[in-house]
């Protein structure tokens, strides 16, 4: 009994809310504003006034990270000149091809088959040939060092 009374109140309330929503949607779509747009021209006078904006920067501020105050350098102090460092062109890596592993069954030592610039070598870890040092041997790749730069070469 209690639910039926509540149902009689909620159904008309829902219909009223949805009716207002539908009325607002279709009411705004169907109305046409036939108000003509008037174009007006604006005549602006151009004044030949030039305003110079001047400002100055106060270099005496506290560094938020260091907590120190920077002071304005004197004009009498010598200007530091920065000498550009000469950077050498990087030497290109030689052509390195990893062929595979040769493993001694008894001593468990490994050798790698490596081609450097077309020449074949067998190298053990730590060995250097034509400035290429074999650092580590893995099953599918090797780690080599050339002029303090590491690189992995895969099969």
C-alpha cells in the first residue's frame, strides 16, 4: 500500500521533469531570431602618441636554491672570456661482426669468433685487437669497448 502511494507521486514528477527538458530542447531549436544584424563602422582616430615603456632589472636578488645574494658586477671588473674547447671529431667504429662462441668443455673457458674490419679473430674476454677490447661474451652477443665507449654486438 505504501509503495503505490509513492508510485502515484513519482510517475507524474518524472513526467514533469522530462517534459520541461524536452520543451527547453525543442523550444530553442524551433525559435528563429529574425533580428537583423546591423553593421556599424568604427572610425578610430589614430594618434601619433608614442609611449616609451622603461623598466630596470634589479640584479640584487636571493638565489632560491643556494640562499646567497647575487650582487651587480662592477663596470671596472675584467670581463671573463670563454675560450672554446676544441672537440675532436669522433673516430668511427670499425666494422665488427660477432660469429659465435667456442667453449672448452673441461676448463669452461670461452672464446669468441669476431671479425674486425673483415679480418677474423678468436678473442677471449679482456683481449684487445686494433683498439677493440672484448669485455664480455654472451650466447647471442658480445660487449666490446672502443676508445672508452661500450657497445653490444649481436649475431
